[in-house]
C-alpha cells in the first residue's frame, strides 16, 4: 500500500509540473504584453557570439566549470567532498546516485545537450519575431526534451525536489 501511495504521489507531482508548464505556455501565447520581449532578446544576445552560432566567451568560459559539477567523474557518493561538489552538494549527489544508471546520467546528458545545441536555441529565441515563435522554440528545445526525460525517469522529480529541500551546496 505504501509503494502504491509513493508511486501515485510521484505521478501526481510529474503531472502537476507538466500542467504548470502548459498553463504558463498557454498564458504567454495569449498575451504579447506578458513580458518586454526586447529586453529578453537583448539579454539572450549577451549569451551568444556575434555570429549567433556559438556561445559568448563568458559563457564558453563557464561551461567547463559547470560540466565538472554536473558531470562529475566519481560515481560513488561515499567519498563525496563538499568542496568538490560546491554547486549541488553531497545530498544531491546521493539523491541522483540512487536512480537507475540510465536516469542518474540525465542531468549530465541535459547539460551536454545544452553545451552542444544551446547557442543555436538561444539564437533562435533571440531572433523570434513573436511570443508565439519564442514559445515554439522553448517547447521544442526545453519542454519536450525535459518531458521526455521525466517520462523515462519519473524519479528525477523526487531527486530534484530532494536536492532543493536538503540543499547542502555552497551557492
């Protein structure tokens, strides 16, 4: 009975996240005045190089630092050193290490997909001519891949929430 209850809670949490995303996208698609689109485009322009094909030098400089935190080489949490895991902390490492092999690698896979394809998505978002076009970019480059990962690994939500609730990193 407890297992069924835990599974139901996890499914409800996943469904809630998905529904909130859908509501936010629907509202943004209906209201062009929801945000100052030019400010967002200006900010996004700071993240890509002048050609729009790669990240700006400041973002490129941060990627290896972030990758070392998101995709650590060690696989065990027994030897977790807080100073080496300053971004997420040891509790988060432990929460994700309890997932299946396929699922515990999802955050790293998502980061590497962003590293490899993020500049193109940001440039498309920056060059979008309407909120609807920007919403389509967001759905295609973020919502669909995240939704797919959550369907493959529903434990990602619980692990992520556990990281937030018991954060012991240094940020």
